[in-house]
C-alpha cells in the first residue's frame, strides 16, 4: 500500500533518470552541464526520499 501511495510511476521515473544520468554524464571529467544534471537529479532524489519518509511515518501512525 505504501509503495502504491508513493507511486509506481514515480519509481519508474527515478529509474529512468538513473539510466539517463549514467548514459549522458561524464563522471571522469564533468563539465558545467554534467554538474548541473547531477545536482538537479540529486535534489530530485533527496525530495523523493523525504516524501517517502513522510509517507512511511503516516502509514505507521495509523
């Protein structure tokens, strides 16, 4: 139930983002675009993690 509330599409989008990051970003010598993509994706993962914690707390409080 908790994963359903978090969203299967949200998990799929995060997985697609990881694949795109792996394919596009040059991790050995990153330029400005690579760093920007990594920061934006990192913030996206952080926000989703915080959202998942709130959903987890709400599910356990009931």
